[in-house]
């Protein structure tokens, strides 16, 4: 998101320097595009600074089995945190750091080596669904923020995310009401946060090479800043 009406391209062409800008970290359900967890901060900074806090918060709200992330999150300690603390399989390309000297060279640590040997390309392709969510956010609610103070910027961005989630829920209810003769219940009558995104609709064989057996059914979530 831009913290003003001037686009990033215009600022670059006119020589404007942007030292700090709003940075949104999000976890999204790829089935519904609902945003399950966010952290609003200031950039530039490394992608994985808020990784643990964001994933733990989203998992507490809506448990999931797999997290798809780009190479910016590639680190053995992230894989260990996901698997040992949350019971989640991290599907992250093990390509961060120095390029290997040969194509046969494999990562030296356990989880990164496991992902390199059994990387699910078809499932990982769903990570790009996050671009759809960010596009929906910008096209429907605007790409520029109008606030100027830091607290107001955070509040405006948070309420835009909340508004987008409500729009998605309203659309889902409208579609289900057209498909069912019995009206679909209102959002307040649902039993829990997993009513929409708790489905385990994607499966991947983990080959049982990881201790304690990874879940056979991989969920449908991914992470991206």
C-alpha cells in the first residue's frame, strides 16, 4: 500500500525518497481469500522478522496443516518452529543464501533437506493466490492510504482488511443462498472461525520421513509479506 496518493513509480521518477513505508504481513486462506492474520509495521526490513508472531496468531484463530511461503522465509529455525510448536508443515523453497556449487548439492539441515527432496510443486503453485487477495484489497478499497500519522495509517489499513473480509463473507453467503433453498445462516450464528476455511481439501504424501509422521492431509494456507 502507498502511504499517499503519489504512486511508487511517480515518486521514483521525481526523485522523492521514501525512508519508511507501511508494511503488511498477512496469512490468507487460499480457498476463500479470507485474511486470517496480519501484522502492520514499517519497512524496509527483512521479510521474516514477524514470522513467529504472525503464524502463531493465525494458527490460534484457525488451525492449519501447511504454510506456503516464499524463499524470504527459508530458515531451518522457521521449519522447526512450525513443525514442533504448531504441528504445521512449512513448504518454503530452500533456496535462501549462497547458491549451491553444483545441482547435486543438498541443504545440510534436516527440514530444508526434506523439503528439497520432496518439494510439492503443484501445491506450492497455490501460494500465488495471495496476489489475488492483495489485488482485491487495492482494486476494491484503493491502493493509496489517506492518513498521515502512524497510528492513523495503521488503523486505516486494519479497517480496510476487516472490510475486505466482511465483503468476502457476504459474497459467500449470497452464493450459498442462491444455491440452497434454505437460507444460509448469518455470520453470527456460525459455530466457530473454521466455518469457512477449516476444510482440508488439498492432500500431499509426506513420505513419513519426518519424525512423528507429518499429517497426511496438507491444508490450504500460505504466508507472504
